[in-house]
């Protein structure tokens, strides 16, 4: 059944009622004062259409709606129903701080220095203990 809006003159209020189409023009009882209210034109209006399996707002701006949020394109790859790449953006990779990079470089420099000392003294370092960067 459609939803219609009615105006009650005695209490100066607008109310909505679900009614059959055949009874839409008849006065409806006001939920506040029980007087008859006359049908009025809707004070708000929303319309959607379904295109390519997605609801689209009218007038159509070329966008799609995913779980109540406007998105610019459809999902082309496999996805979970409640996720969309534009709505649920993946978290960007964590950037290392300048101090962390400096500490890592210093550790590598000291490892190389230790390896050079070992090689100069004739000790062969075991391969499984060497980091990949120093091999």
C-alpha cells in the first residue's frame, strides 16, 4: 500500500498514512485529534531505479548506490556483499619513520663491519646466519 500525506486543519499538523490507492482521496483520521485530514501533495520525494543490479537515484548522475552510500563505479572483481572498494578502502601501508630507517641502516652498517672483521681474521661466517641483504 502507498504512503500518503494528510493535513489536519484543527491541530495544524501533517501526518502520513498507509492506504489503498482507491481510498487515497478520502479524508483520513488525524492520529492526534481524531478529526478528518485532507490529502496533500507529498512534502518530500525520493525515487530510485534499478540499473545493472544496483539502485540508482533519480535524476541519474551516473553513480551507483551501495548500502546507502553513493559510489562512482560498480564492483567488477569478486567481493563480499557488504564491502565496496570505494566505501571500505583498504588501509594504506604503514610508513616507516625517519628514525626507524636510520636505526635500520645503522644496524646493517654494523653487521657489514662485523662480517668484514670476520673475513679479515680468516673466519668464514656460516651462510644460514647471514641476512639476505649481506650475502
